[in-house]
C-alpha cells in the first residue's frame, strides 16, 4: 500500500511559494514607487533650499524681494521615470458625477 500524503503537501508548498513570490514582486514595485517619490521630493527640497539661500543672501544686500524666474517645465529633460497617480481610498469612481464638457 502506497501513501500519497507527501504529494499533496508538495503541491500546496509550490502554490504557497508562488503566492509569496507574487507578494514579494508587488512589494518591490510599491517600494520602487515610494523611492521614486522620495527622490523627487529630495530634488524639490534641494531646489527650494538653494532658492531660500539665494533669497537670504540677496536680502543682506537688498531689502526688497527679488523676482525669481518661473521654471520652464516644457523644456525639462525627461528623467526616464513615469508618473504614478493614485486614487484616494474610499472614493469610488461610479459614485462621482462627471461634469459634461461644454
């Protein structure tokens, strides 16, 4: 008489390993998105600090605020990253009223 109790456990183990692999890949993607977001924030704060330092140094010589040029976002070189948009949790698209275009 042959017992096949180990065969079913091997299948269950493979199924569970596939689930863990899927969860790990999803977590990797989520952490990559968060890392890209934090890198963008770091760049923004770096620019802000440079602008504030410039404002402070110019205020030592001049009491009136200087006009800083607006950045040209159209000519910015792409960084190779794609934007990630998230929909607020708790809001469903089918409950929203979409205004008709004129």
